[in-house]
């Protein structure tokens, strides 16, 4: 995956950039599905058991039936066209969250 920002269909986002992150989460999940906690953690909730949260330090936590993720992100890629959100860690591993 390319580190650069390409198009709105596959855009790289710094996980600590709260404004850009909120904008992308709202596009990804719907504006009424995104909430902000007092500590700045942004959460997109899809159902009672499916969500993705990103704290101000860039730690991503997801709840998804049959798989989940909890770890720091170096960068995030939103592929709005395919309904996917990719977490890339500083170790080079990745996690994909697909919009239910």
C-alpha cells in the first residue's frame, strides 16, 4: 500500500489527526454513528457488537464478530469505495475492517 494520500477512495490518514479522522469515520459509518468520548477517542458503531475506536494517541480497537484488533496504528487507509478501513502498524503488519 502506498504511504501517500491518493484519492478520496483510498486516502491515508494520520491516526492522531482528529479532524481528518472524524471526517473519514463519518463518511465510512455515517455521521450519526460516530461519537467522541471526553478523552478524545472517536468511535464508529455499527451494531451492539461491531465498532471501531481510535484514541488520541492512534491506538485502534475494533469489535467485530469472529475477529478484533487492538493496537497502535502508524497510519490508516480508508477505502470508501470498497467499504474498507486498513490499519498499518509501525511493524508493517496490517488489519482490515470491512463495513458490515
